[in-house]
């Protein structure tokens, strides 16, 4: 008997996005549709982050940045915020055990001074452990806001001017970028927003100037590796001109 297996089409390596950004959205609706508490949606979302991050590592993506907690998410209930911290705590503890083996670098982007102290300590530990790792870099945005990040950078540049370190007319893109949370990370090539919303919601405002976008109605916990393949295939068809013209 002849069995025909459809070969799983992995994204072609040429033109693979170097950096993918994802707005983790739709966890609450995912839970509601199942009659579960919102926190169960975040739990499923965190699990899916692990799956997608492993897949990105396997196919050769160099940077994955996810929007996990925004500067505006403090408006949510204490119970929900507590559940998100608990998931992050668990994720960081498990990652610390695995990161030496996997050479995965984890970096947190955002104003972490306001988050629970023990999580800040876990962040310091992951930074220290993974500083020299060359595998995929996972950036988790926590208490992050694009405007907040730009404002922080502007204040630092203004302070440098006042201190006489630089003159206003000498400030370049590179000088400014070095003050962002994302310093040293290339801009995202592809930004994915699940859950049907068609907006950027204060995510990577400076860095997304020339990013390609992929919007889908799929809720984040259901966003599969197969759909990621489709998003990448879609991206690979785009004609990126960065403001120039085609030859
Ligand atoms: C947005 O969906 C999701 C969040 C604000 C929280 C995302 C956080 C996690 C998945 C946990 C983080 C853990 C790791 C390891 C990255 P929503 O609640 O706004 O969904 P809704 O729009 O359907 O209500």
C-alpha cells in the first residue's frame, strides 16, 4: 500500500524575518468562550508562547519580542494582574533551568521597577546567565509602553545635552536608539497581532517604522505554528522598499 504524506512546508530560509514581534491578545476571549476565568486564558497564552518561541528557535528566527504587559494593563483587576505575575514567575524560573542548555537569551523590555521584587530578581538572574548566549533572543515586554519608552529616551538625551555630553544638532537616530529598551536589537521585520484587533496599541512605536504587519482573527492561545508559517510566507511575498523605489 502506498502512503502519501504531505510534507510539512516549513518557511524557506531565504528572507526569513530576523525579528518577529507579537502582541499577545485574545486570552480573555479565549477563556470566555470556554466558560473559564480570564486567568485560564493567560495560562493557555503563556503555554502557547513557549510553543511558538521553541518553534521560532527551531526555524532560525533570531529575535522574538512579545507584548505581555503594557503600561496600561494596570487598569485590570488585582486578581488578573496577580495571575499574570504568577505565570511570569513560573516561566522565568523554568527558563533559568533550561536556558544554559538551550543557549536562549531572555531579555525584559519595560519599566520593571514597578513589578514585584522577586520577579525583578529573576530578571537580573536571567540577564546575568544569558548575557553571552548566541541563540534566539526572547524579549518579553513588561510594564512596557512605546510612548513611555520614547519619553524615557528623550529625557536621557536631554540630560546628556545639559551635561554637555552632546550638542542637540549632533543627536542621530543611533544615539537616540541606544537609549531605548531595545538598544542593540534590530527593528522588527514582522509584527503579528492576533484576535482581530487592527491597531498597534503602543507596541514598539519607534521600532515598527518599517515593519510588515500580519493581522489575524485567531485568538492568541489558538495561534499555531502552522499559522506562524502562513504569516512568514505572507511576509516573504511583501515588497519592502523602506521608502525607496524598486530597481
Ligand atoms: C492580552 O489578552 C493578554 C495580556 C494582557 C496578558 C498576556 C500575558 C501572558 C500570556 C502571560 C505572560 C507570560 C509569558 C511567559 C510571556 P487580553 O486579556 O486582552 O484578551 P482579550 O482582549 O480577549 O480580553
